């Protein structure tokens, strides 16, 4: 009886070892193939059936409602200078003066005071006011143009960032599917070992628990992909039920991190900085215009009056002026307000320049850090964790390590691979943000 029992246990142990060795070889081969593709250093490649990121950026420049709104606003403000630099509309008047009765033409033949008059009055703003208003309107248009370019850069950066996130989520989805297959095989091995007496119930339960957790992670990944798809379609101006956007493989791209050149680009090309400069220039014109309001505005009028029969007609020329009589309540506070707004605009230019410089430094640090992290994962962590996983399978098949050690090795490869793709996406996102700051779209 004892010999039969031991022979059955020996047979079960042999079967468990054979099953484990077989799956370990298969997993190691799959891991090697996956690792060799993961660490490929070829230039950016797009597989067939995927959307090119720069083509999506070009589409956004044509169709994005955000870009279209900013473009229309800029073009609308370009129409303002000629309007504000034109004289106010003249006023045409008709006068009818009767004598002795409110009825029209009463006294036409009996009174020397009767007349019918026709005339016009033109308001004339004080010297230089129209030209200053035109300059203000031009600065508003310059601001709107810079805002339009900023909208273009912002939309381009959002499209790229969304694409990089979709790349990461798609890669994560592939990693999750691969790990699901691995965990399914491990679960079968553990259950088979438990049935033949070579395992414990706790290992079976733990394998099932990790499988359930992985299924939840797969669902959350799908949810995040759907969210990112909806956000990207909105930026592109596509309908929500349009076809799904697919992003191909990405590798870290190179970017010239010449700090002096980048800072010169910030000073010359940053849309946000140009917006602040345009508002500062406008505030200077506003201050000068507020000072000119101490000067009166004028009006010029001319009237022709037709008198009754036998009487000579009247001709009247009038000149008027609006006197800034209450200047201490209107013009003086207006000048003070304009001076404070000018100071605020000057401070805003300095703040925009410092923010741009700070943003450049942050993104340069992010790019360099991401470069090092990607290389660390590609050349060190992922190959090491893959080798550790293969060794854990071999050791588990020989009974030298427990199930928890094997499971940890599998999870490590899973986590590190996800982090590797996240680092690539962060690297490309940092480059996109830097291009936005310095005003480069491509």
C-alpha cells in the first residue's frame, strides 16, 4: 500500500515538472521575442493601418473648432482699425420754423420769421485721437493673431500628447493580453499540480485572484482608451462615432537641446510672449489716448434756411467744442487707470518671459530625464527582469522556489514593460510641450 502511494506521488511530481518545463520554455521564448522588439532602436515607424501623428496635427489645423474660432476672431479684429480711425457719422438736420400756428407752412406769406432749413453737423475728435484708436485696434489684432498662433500650437501639442497616450495605452493593452495568457497557463499548471497532489490550495486561489485583478486592469485600460479617443476626436473636430484612431510604434525621437538657441526662439517666437508684448504696446497707446482726452473734441455745422416770399435766405455756420469741464472726475482718473494698466501689462510681459524660460527648462530636464529612464529600462531593467522571469520558471519547475516568487517575476516584467512605454510617451510629450513654448509646430 505504501509503495503504491509513493509511486503515485512520484508520477504526479514527474507530470508537474514536465508541464512546468514546457510552459517555461514557451514563456521564455515569448519573452525573448517581446524583449527584442521592445528595445529596438530604429527610427519612428508606423505600421500599416495606423494614423500618422503629423497628418493628424495637419487635420487639426484645418478642422479643429478651437483653431477655427481663434482664426475668425483674429480676422474680425483686423477689420477694426479702419472703423475706429474714421470720423463719426455726420448728422443731417431738417428745421421747419412756423409763426402763429403749429401747422406746417403757417406764416409762410405773413411773417418775416418763417423759414425751412437744411443742414449737417460733423463731430471732429481732438488732434491725434483717431490715429491712437487705430493703433490700439492694430495692437488688438496683433494680440488676436498671436492668440491664434498660440491656439494652433496648443492644439498641435494636445493632438501629439493624446496620440502618445494612445500609444502607451495600446502597448499596455498588448502587455495585458500577453500577461493574461501567461497567467492562464500558470493557473492551469497550479491547478493541475494541485489535482495530482503537487501543489497547495493557496497557490490556486492566489493565481485566480491575480487573474481577476488583471481582468479588471484590462477593463480599465479599455475605458481609458475610449476616453482618450473621445478627447482626441473632439480636438480634431471629428464626430464621436467616427472610426477609431490607431497609433503605430514609437521610439524616442531626437531633439536639439541647444539652450541658447531655444531661449532665442522663446524671445522671438513664443506666441504667449508675443501676446503679452502686444497688450503692453496697446496699454501705452491707451495711456496716451487718456492724456489726449484733456483736449476738447469739436463739431462743425452748416445750415441753409429758406425764408418766405420776398425775403432773403439765411446761411449759418457753427463751430462747437466739448469742454472737459469735469476733468478731475473723468480725465484724471482715466489717466491714472491707464498708467496702472500699462504697468500691469509691463509686469505681465516679464512674467510671460520668465514663465516661458521656466517652461523651457522644465521640459529640457524632462526630456533628458526621460532619455536616461528609457535607456535604463531598455538596456537594463527589462532584459534583467525577463531573464529573472525565465530563471523563476526553471527554478519553480525544479521545486527550488515557491509560487509567489514565480508570480512576482511575472508581475515585474509586466510592470517594467508598462513603465518603459510610459517613459517613451512622456519623452515625446515633453518634446511636444517644448515645441509649443518656443512656437514650433513641427
